[in-house]
C-alpha cells in the first residue's frame, strides 16, 4: 500500500517495505518516495533472483520543461524499478 502525506505545499507519496524475515522484536522497514502525483497504486512486485523491486502506478504525466501540454489531466501507467541491497 502507498502512504500519502502532506507537506506545506503539496502531497507526497511513499511506499513502505517491511522485513519480516528477521527474528528480532524490531521489524526494520524502508520508505521509497515516489516523486509524482499518484492517482492509483497497482502494486509492488519483487524480481525473484536479483533483489529488484517494481512499483506499478497510474500517475500524473510529467511534462518536460519548455514543452506544452495540450491534454487535460494527462495520466500515465508507470513502472519504477529499484534495486534493494542489504545494509548491516
């Protein structure tokens, strides 16, 4: 699930990951911040062999600087890929 929180000027979005494999009382977790406006969160998918993570979202389309946007409320299906490492 994706968390939504507000700052002074805008909404921010973060995906929280929890490590349930440790046997200690403390569950370590990590937040991955998504730097665009999210309309719908599709899910998080793990790549089984190389510790890669894909976050699927329906988000607001980002317009490049100097380009015009002729569509109203443009959306895009997006995949953000991250590589996870274990840090002692």
